[in-house]
């Protein structure tokens, strides 16, 4: 007689399947829920009458005076400039180190050294951002002041360095995964053709792993864009366009200017607004802008990773 | 005449697992040397030990001496030079994730050849020798990994020839290639023999019979017999196991 599974086993399997399905669906529900609640708080400003909010000015105006008595202005252009500047510079700083670290981990490290390095990198990822903020103020700030001879060390450069340090761990570990996914056959084939280790790395490994590395970088960007506490403390948090001098000309020393980011603005101002006020709603609108930016970045990263899978 | 390759008492290990149990043999210049033997007998590992990609795998160990042109491969000054002296064709085709042209030009470029004209000429010659030129000459810029299995295999043969090796190691090159093309490549091998020494690892015993001057029968990391091909495939090789294997009576 053929073996037959008891009825409850079949049921249990169905049950487990449903629980797992629910877990999957709940993730979707959470994402939409977050969008919904943030929009519920911020959205009404778009159609409420009698406020000083102009959608046209929102993205294009540099005037951010949400608490002014008679002339409220809600232009977030400076904040967007601040966020993109700090993020961009931090990625420029982080990418070479991260890719170098990923190559070192996957190609040159074995056994104990590798294990320890990975643990340390994970530790780096676990440092709370407020601690990074302290480091920005107490360590990097005086260093920048003395090295570059500038009056304040809380500026774009300081925040970028901190962000780079924060974004690096995830970039290194995802990047290492990408390189590890390159089949050993490729390495051996290249080496058998007389390539040196470096020729193998630059001509075979990096081209073969480039999509994964790109995804790693994009995830790092996502991390950097959303970072709050560290940048709030390290940028100096003054409303300022780092690229423009007082007389309106281009400022080549923009790295040493203070600036303000989207995230830091929300964190520092939300506590002082009254629920439902225009200022309160505009801050939530900024939240939506941030969500959209990170959403686009993550989506790009996903598509890039999909590209990798297809190639194989 | 000095042997092209001399292997003395080679023992190899992957971690705890021993593959070769002290084998010794030599390969003459400009001969086709056949290696036959059942799966797991250590044929691929042997080739990897010769061009020193064996040590590339973590946890491997080897004893004994392998010398190429009388020089111990472990002591050569420039291991990249040694590897370029040896063309290696792996059993499963590994098209590097590069264009067809770049696959073939990889080794010469790594060695420092930059001249476009020279490279073009070399790429064409190698692809022709590997019986692939006509099929790909119009799409040299497309990815090597997009070729069919058999084409990729021939691409790896072209690649192995691209650094003008003195020794060509073919590890079951015809697994993915149809019989007609296989015959064409076999003919090319007979011509190439004038310029280089060829080691032919094959699961098709008849292929060894057709091409090899001498054939070695490897079994579980030991040499059962190594002799002229006529002897191995003749009615009475020295060892009964050889007779059984080449006649397909084994297991
Ligand atoms: N990378 C590796 N790590 C551990 N063991 C390995 C590795 N490669 C091969 N081996 C082992 O070494 C032994 C010899 O393998 P090898 O590939 O040399 O055999 P082969 O004669 O080429 O076989 P086949 O005809 O199947 O290609 C096998 O037992 C195999 O399991
Ligand atoms: Mg093999």
C-alpha cells in the first residue's frame, strides 16, 4: 500500500502557508500605512484655505520662515540643496573606501582575519547616529578647523565624513556579497590566462560584479539621505546655500559652509509646532518628499539587482 | 632530449582528502599526451597543479616536483609567465563576462600587448584555429557568455591559444561540442602539435586513441599504466584494468 499522510498534516501545511502569506502581506500593508498616515498629516496643507503655503514656492523658494509672525514662507529649496550636497559628497567619500573594502574582504582576506573584520564592520553599522554626531562635534570639528584653517568645523564636509562612515558598512557588506557571487571559475580562468591578481580584479571581477556594487552604493545613498541626528549635529544646521557667497557669486569653499537638511529640519522643528498647524503639515509634507526620494533610490537598487539575476 | 613536463612523485590534497598518491610521468615535446581515467581520478587536479591554479583553491597542499622545461614550477621566478606558457581549456566552458573579442584578447593584453592591428590579427587567427571564426566574425563585440555551449567551449580554446602557449592542456574539451566540429578541432590539434606540446584529458577513450602518441591511464590518483597508445589500446596492455577500461568493460 502506498504511504499516505494523515489529514492534520495536510491542514497544518495549509495553515503555515497562510501564516507566511499574512506576514508577506503585512509588510505591504505597513508600507502603505506609513504613506497613508504621513500623507494624512501633511496632505491637507495642499488644499486648506487661508494658509501662506504655495505649492509653486515649496520646491523652488529658498525662503524658509515657517515661524515668522506676518510673513510665513515655506520654501524647502535650501533644505533639498543641503540634503543632496551632504549625501553626494558623503557617497563620493564612501565609495572608494567601500569598494576597496569589499575587494579586500572577498579577495585578500581569509579565515580569522575576515571573520573579525566582518564583526568590526557590523559593529560600525550598529553605532547610533547620535554618537556619530558627538564624534562630529568633538573630533572632526576641531580637526577640520585646524587642518583647513576655517572658523567653524561644523559644515558640509564634517557631515559628509560622518555620513560616509555610517553608510560604509552596508556598502561594504553588500558589495562583498556581490563579489562573492562572481563564480570562482571566472577568477581561475583569468588567472590561468596569466593575469595578475590585480588584472583579474579590474578586468574580470569588477565588470562581472558591477551591478551588485551599484546596488550596494545605492543602498548606501538611501542610508545617507535618511540620516538625521548625525547631520543635524554636524552640519551646523544653519539655513544657508553653501554654493553662494554673500555677494551672490559662486563659493568655491562650499565644503566648509554650514547647511541644513530635510531630515534635520523635521527633527528640530516638529516638537515646537502645534498639531494641525500649517507648519506642522508642511513638515509632514517634507516627510513625504523624503519618503519619495528613498523610495526611488530603493526601487532603482532593486531594479539593478534584478538586472544581475537576469544576467546569470 | 629533455622532457617538456616532468612529474615526480606528485601527491595532492584538498584539505584532508588526498587525490594523487605519488604519480610520476613525463611528457615529450611536441607530442599529444592522452590522459584517460574514470571520474574523480584526479585528471583535472593534475592539470591545475601543472599551471599552478591548484594552489588558488584554499586548503590545498601538494608534494613532489612538477617541472616544465626542466624548471620546478614551484620555483619559477614569474608565475604569470609560466601560466602564459600553458594554455588551459576547462571542461565546462567559462566565457569570461566580456565580449568575444575581449575574451580572446584578454591574455595578450594582460601580457602588455596594445597594438590594435596585432591584436586583431591574433584574435582572428586563434578563432580560426578553434573553428569558430566564421560563426562569430560579425559579432565580435557581443558577450562571450551569450554564445551556445559548444561555441563557448571553442571560444575557450581560442583563448587558450591566444597567448601562443608552448603547452596546451585540453580538459575534456569536446563534452559540449558536436562530433563534426570535434573532428575539425582534432585536425587542428594535429597541426598545432608541430608548434606545441598537447595534453589531452578525455573521457572519450577513442579520442585518445585517435590523437595521442602516448596515453596514461589514471585511476583513483594512481597511474595504472602509461605507454604508447598502440600498447594501451592494443590487445594486451600490461594491466588488465586498462584493457577493461578502454574496452568499456569497467564497472
Ligand atoms: N575544489 C575542490 N575541493 C575539494 N575537492 C575537490 C575539488 N576539486 C576536486 N576535488 C576532489 O578531487 C578529486 C579529483 O577530482 P578531479 O576533478 O581532479 O577528477 P577528474 O579526474 O578530473 O574527474 P572528472 O572526470 O569527473 O572530471 C575528486 O574526488 C574531487 O571530489
Ligand atoms: Mg575533470
